[in-house]
């Protein structure tokens, strides 16, 4: 009997081997003071959000979830990048016992440098921990992870204070520069841009003016939609105006002073006579990737020709484009893409210094016109003879019908096909010789026509000359417009 008892006792002792005893320190809590906004810090998308330029500290709590006490537990007090270790507010930096089964805790405290906004993650990988247990012995220079994300990185973002910037944009969306001067009936945009902040809710901003239309309008910004714009239309008459903008926080600036005034621009009929591919006679040829670009080059070239426009006019220092469309690179209808005329602006012939036309609010010309192309064009003076009447016709290449729609354009001003007849404006100039009464009477007009009278895409110009006392001369030109 005694032998049997001993056998059973021995079997029991062998089957009950003791489980290993170890310490398992972890980080259990991360607390910001003042409290951080945003997420839980476990990922970049859920980072703790801390306001810029605040005195922010973060306290990290260590506990031991193992089944053995961590004796002589200590954490090194190094400064993580962007943070300062606060020894006086910490307890883990001095040797202590971290009791098993989370029986007690210790803390490490860091101050965050919030001068610079952006990602400011707290990486405690180099704040190494050391401890010992009876079974494991010394455990030195161990990285302790946060239980929240099983990582040594605590995701933190520093955000700038909320601010809203207000800007004026032109109709094309370009930022306007002060002083603000626009034409009557011009559409402008007030743009609001939200900067900084965290999870800013929908916030309404208002632009208001007694003279613009509408007199008041709103739009909304938020952290999910940081910009918004309001369209306003200027009054039809010259006037000084103020657009006030408001919201909370107040935008910067809070108002815009705008001078609504019809601008004065110059035009002239080109000296050069291109064919439908924008080719010229002679050695000089316009450059450009498109027919439109070549037409603009012709205008810029002729503006610098002092034999055509006197140097004292200053045309060479201005930017010029041709009033010509191809429906792709430049168009009036429907897109007004790269369109050369302003709305409600006064255009004068630079050679004659005479008012030619005023555009309407749609940036087009109201027909019919009595305009100012006249006898000061250099080629006209060579035609004068005593006691006779002269009648001048310019066929100005445009590629448009009279309503602004794109018509025939010689395949985008790249073709010299004689079977194609491009759209143009007919510009008539009528005046008398010095001996007539009254002398130098000038009656000029621009009228739309669907086709040339004497031209096709292969021609540069064609003279129809009758004898004295009459002269009818047909020239193919471009209408050049100051930008």
C-alpha cells in the first residue's frame, strides 16, 4: 500500500510542472494636457490633434500585465524628436518595482514643441526600459510598445489656428491685384479659403455690395471643403464701389474697394496681308504652333513697324492679339476661350486716334457701327489724287459670323484651299480729297458678312481698281486688339 501511494505522489509531481513567471510592461494610456482634439492617436488618419502655439504636454502610463513583478524598473529619459522629456513630472525614470497584474503604474511626461504645424508624431522607441525578474533575470534596453496600436509611435498632428482669406478673382479665375479696376457689367468672383483648424464645421461667408448683382450672396467652407466662391456682376455705369465680406472668424481682408470704369483699348488693321494659312509674302513669316498663334504674331510684328504705326504711339510696347477664331484655340461662342475683347470697353483706332466701337456686356460688338478707320493709314495717303473720291474696303479675317459663332476658318487657319472662303468682317472707309467740301470727310463702318467678296483661303489680297475718279481696293487683313 505504501508503495502504491508513493507511485501516485510521484506521478502527480511530474504532471504539475510550474508555468514560467515573467513581467510584461506595456503602455496603457496616452493623455494630452490640455486635451487633444481629433482621434485616438493610433494611426495617421486618427492622430491626436493639438492646436499650434499651445503649451501642450503628453503623459504616458506604464503598467506590468505579466505575472511577475518587474523589479528595478526604469525608463530612460531621452528627448524624442520634437519633444522635451520632463523629469520632474515623471516617475518611470527612477528605479521602482512595477507590480504584476497591473498592480501599480508609473508615468513619463513630455512637452510638445507646437511652434511648427504638421505631423508631430511622438516616437518613444529610444526611451528604453530595463527591469529584472527572479526567473528571467535582467531585461535591458527594451522598447515598450503602446497597447493601443502595438507600436512605439503615437500619432500626433499640430494644426494652425483657423483663418479665412478673401480674394478677388477675375472672370477666368485669376487672382486680381489691387487697385481693383474693372469694366462695367464684368463678372468677378469673391473666393474664401479656409486655413488651419481641425474638423471645422460648415461655416457661411457672405459678400455684399449695394451696386453689384446680387447685392448679397453666401457660400460655405469647412475642413472637408476649404474653398468657396461667389459670383458678382458689376454695375453698368462707372462708379466707385465697396464689396464687404463677413463670416466667423472674420475673413482677411473684410472689404474690397473697386473702381468700375470702362477701359480704353487700342485696335488697328494689320499692315500684313496673310492667306488662310497665315502665310505672308517676303522673307519674314509668323511663328506659332497654331494659326491663331501665328495671327497674334503678325499683330505684334505690325505693331512694332514704325512705317505703319508711328513709334510715338507706343504700340510696340503693348501686347496685341488678332480678333480671329478657329473654334478650338480661340472662340467667342460659346466658351469665349482666349477671347480678345473686354466687355463694356471703348476701343479706338491707334493710327487715327479715333473712337471705333464700344463692346457690349457680352464682350462683342453691336452692329452696325460707325467707326474710325480713316485717312491716316499710311497706304491711303499714297492713293490721294486731286478732286477725286476714294472708297476703301478691308476684308478682316475673323472666322466668325456676325453673331460670333465660328464659321469657315480655312481649317483652323492652316489651309490655302482655293475652294474655301473664310468668314470676315467687311470694313468700309470712305473719304474725300482735300479739294472736296468738306475736306477729308471720313465715314467708316464695320459690318458682318458671312463670306468674302473677292477672296478665298489661297489669297493674300486682291485689288479691284477702277479709273479716276473712283478707286475700290480690296485688302485681306487682321484686326489687331490691345490686351
